[in-house]
């Protein structure tokens, strides 16, 4: 049985589908943060292992890079997958704008 490996664009959109992960990306857009800092806003509603699973989804999609510095696990935002997603959406935006212009 062959397992399906999602393409990078599918992984990006799947990662962006969850509001917790989008909030993590919003935090990282302001600069590097360690895992504890990223987890803090969510710990009233979910466990640390649940937060870590969200972070792993972002890492697998290539949206977040986690490194190791002594006991710290700093995370940084990686914009390349987001840029690919925007480029993909852009072609459809142009199509819909042209279609709407023809209707007008």
C-alpha cells in the first residue's frame, strides 16, 4: 500500500486552515520566539503536547523553522511556502477579476 505524500502547497494550506496555527504564525511574523513563548497564549485552552502538535504541522509545511540553542528551541517564520501559496492564488484572482469585468 502506497501512502500519499502531500505536495508542499497542500501542506501549506492545511497548516493555514487552523486558527491556532495562524495565530502562531502571526506571533512569529513579529520575530523569533521559543516554543514556550509560542505556547503561552494557548495553554488555558489546550495542553502543551497539543500546542506542540500544531507547531509540528507548521514545521512539516516548512512555514516554521525550529532550531536548538542549549535548552531553548527558537522558532522563526519561513515565508517561502507562503509566497508559493500567494503566487498560486494570484493566478485565480486574475481569472476572477477578468470574469467579473466581463460581467460588468
